[in-house]
C-alpha cells in the first residue's frame, strides 16, 4: 500500500461548520480532489447562475489541486453534477475555458445537491512523485 497524504483537512462550510473530509488526497502518483461546490472564502455559496457558480467551483478545484502541487494540466478525470439539465450548455462553455490543451475524461450527471447550489465538481490528477 502506498503512502497517502491528506491536504486541506480543516474544511469548513457556511457558519464555520466543520466538514468531514479532506480537500485532496495523494495516493502514490494520483491526487483525488473531493467534490467542490461554489463556496467563497467564507464558506458561503456564491450568488448567481450556473456560469458564476461554475467559475467559483473551478477556482476551488484549482485551489485543492495546488495544495497537492498539481494544476488543471494534471487532471485526467472529472466528475460533475448539475442540479438542472437545462444548465448543461452554459456549464460546458464555462468549464471548457479552464482546459485549453488536452481535456480530461469527464462524466456529468443531474443530481439533487446536498446544499443549495447548481454544480459540484471532483477531479483526479496524475502527478508522478519522481
């Protein structure tokens, strides 16, 4: 079993509520980013439509990746959840602006969200240790 390293273990939501997960975990050459939602720096969901919330969520994905020494260029797989299928085209336009080279594999589904937001995104990155 390879060594695991946890990043961002003190995760808080609205009102400073402690959330029971790490923002990212490295296991060998892979980094797994927990599902990110459009929280601002105070743990509050940003107001606005799918574009604004996707931008904030992608910034949060980038920040979690950075904790583990990764960038979006290292991402090989993304899973996204939308609360409304009518947002799919606008989500894709916004999401696409973050991946300028080869794009990662991706799954995107509609789901009821656990908080009042429009999008959640998780990622897997490949960043060899040596």
